[in-house]
C-alpha cells in the first residue's frame, strides 16, 4: 500500500486574548474553542515552544475524557502534529484516554509528551467547558516555565502549520495504524497498558477475594466520564465486581447532563445509596479519571484523611514493599498526612496546588504517596493523580484488614477511626463559592491580603462558648522547589492560629466562568472524646471567623457556598 504524502499548508492567524493556562491547562467554554482558529493557535503554540530537533520523528500521546468537541479537536491535533515534525501519535480508541492512563502510556512508550483534552470535573456538552493541557516526557503536567512560554507564544502567533489531508482521515473507532509518509497514527486500546500497570502495583487476587465475600458489596460511579471504560475492564473483568454495581459507566459528551465532580454535592445517586447503607464501599471518579471519592456505609472519607490512611497502611500495597521515600500534600490539604510522615520518620513536603509540583519530587526519587484535598490522590507509579489507583488502594487495604474471612468484617469507618485514635483527627472542610464575579472575588482576596501585608491580623483574638482562637501567623504561601530551585509565589492566603488551626483562601483557576473562591478550614484534635464529632458543627466557630475576616458574605452577597466538602 502506497503511503500518502503529507499535504501541508500554512494558515495565517492572529492571537486570541486570554489563552493563559491555569494549574490544569487552558479551560474555556466549548464555544470559545470552536471560534475560528482558537484551538489551532493554542496547539501550534505548544509545538512552537518545543525544540524542533526533539519534535522530529517523536512520539506524542493524545486523548481525552470524551466530552463534547474531543473528537473534532483530536483530528486538528493530528494535522498540526504531522506538519510540525511529530513522527507518531498514539491515541485512545474513540479518542478516550483517562489522564492517569495517558501518563502511564507516555512513560511506558517513552513518548515526548502528551496533549490531553479535558476540563476534568467541569460540566460538558455544547454549552459546557472544554480544556487542553500539555504533559511532558515524565508523564506529568508541564512546569510553569513551559506553560508560561506557551502563553507567550499565543500572544504573538501569526501562522499555523497543518497537514490538511490528515485532519479527519483517522477512524478513532478502530484499533490499528494509519500510515502517511513520515507520520503515523496508532489507535490503541484505552485500558490495557494502564490495567497492566495496576496489576503490577496491587495484589488483584487478594482484592478479588474481598469482592467475592458475601458480607462485602462494592459500588462504583463513573459519573458518565472516561473511567466507565476502565471500570468494566478492571473492576468487573479483573476483580469480579458485578456489572450491575457499576453505574453511569457509559462515557457521555455532556456527562448525561451532570457535573462530573466526585463529591457529596455532584454524586447524589451514589451518596444516597451509601447513606441508605446499600453498599460497604462506594467510590466515584471524575470526568477524566484523576480524582476520586471514597465512601463507607453511611460514612464519608475526607480526601485529606484518605491519603493519610493510605500512607499509614502502605505495607498493605505490594508496590511499597520496600518502604516509602517520602510523603507530600498540597498546602490547602489538611495536616493529617504530616503526622504519618513524622511517625514513619520519612521526608515530608508541603507544595502549592498543582500535580506538577509532586512530579519534581518523584523524579528526584524523594516522594512515594501524595494528595490534594480536591479529591486527588496518587503515587510515583505515574505523574498524575489517579482516581482508579486510589480506589484500588482502598480495596487493597480493606482486603488486608479482612484477610481472615471467619472474622467480622472490618469496615472503612472502622479503619478511619483506628487511624484517628492513633494520630488524632484533623477536622477539615472546604467551601466553594462558584462563578463569583471576578472583581468581587478579587475584592474578597484583597481584604484578607491587606490584613496580611499590614500585619493587622497578627494577634487578633476570637472568643466564643469557651473557644479561643488567636492569629499567630499570616502569609501568602510561597514555595521554593527543593529540586529545581524555582519559586512559586502567591499560592494562597494562610491564617494560622496559635493552636495550629488554619484558614486558607484561594481563587481557583479551574473554572471557565467567573471565579471560584475556595475557603479551607483545618483544626486538629487529639483527645479521644473529641474525635467523633460532626465536622461542620466542630468547625462552626472557625468558619464564622473566616467569613468575618474576608467580608465574603458582605462583598459577594453569597450566604451559602455552592459546594461543601
């Protein structure tokens, strides 16, 4: 068969404003990406930043979460990649690859990097959100030096190179290779390489024995995102979970009208079942598969507790049989993980929000397990957070705790309570105020920032019902990377009290409309009599202080957050 020549063309273009990537790439409304050469400009800007010698003949991984516009965008990427010297593109069948699976494929195939099409946990559909980000050769998100360079390219781009006869020529539904002269596209199985990796990490036979127990029932909600494809192959085919216990597992371009964010607000079907006590373990993942939520029977596992429990039970997981190198969390995440690191006498790191900061530590062989309060948990097996990995970790821990089938079942709640009794409990919550007018969001942050700058917050005391909070420290978090020595400033406003309690304020960059104000509350308790209170009740006074200090209600007129975690 004769391989067709590439028919390349140079398109004239002009910059679009606002193509600055956030912590998780560029996210905008679908309609904005569909506007003329908007997508083309950003993709070409990625290639403009990369070294031409490295591009020539290199392998690139491409895939996404299946949201609206994914398939069209992938075809455009094929054309631009071919015209810019890429030799081969690996793409998931039907364009589907979870973000963790992409990281795994990049690492296994020694690819130059990946272009990932996802807006993660944001809604999809024609009027929803779309996103694109570039991952580097370690399988992780590009560092700020690269994303900043991409943004600079978007501000001055004037032409796009594209192979016109490649765009639309690839049938994404069929596994196989399409060959052009000097350019190849291979449609790969979306699951196989990732599943093979998981089998090397966990004892699937032991987990399968857990799943087979009559006194254990597992339920998984893919929230109509990409992990539905992985759930049937991993949870059902490999671990024996009945297909009836896997819900919302057909990927949908608009996530069946839902919001694919695995939390107590946006996963109501699963939460309702767990609150009714229908299952012993209920889990969910988000649109692109990198986030997770874990629930026990009538029991919610806070993501900050989840990573701490996984770390403290690391010996249950075969991958960590030689021990842990270190632990890390994002700054807004509760300090529960710190206590585990101290107990294990291993290095601990507090980093800004963004998985790329963990990647540097992993590449330096100093980090094994890490997590973010935003339902992100992972390890150094890849360079992205990994929802399915976290769920398998919990199943493995449950399997070890229940190795003797003759004994009563040890529940998720019991395991967490054991953890609190050993380490104490960090009462933790996050309030999300979504789609706030950007100017109002900036005003809220300025109120707190001004108090930090002029030090008027230091020493302020708050007293109520026998509780006293005194502000001991306040700053705008700055991180100095111990590996590459880079400095990341303005990473979140911190209010730290004399008892170690914390309030943190951040403006999130993961939405496409307005701003999301996130306020975090963290309070540690050691006395056993105080370990089992209701979280919101226990944090009530601290929450009221946070609202008072920021004047959030007064400025935004919001009396309630959209989401409480």
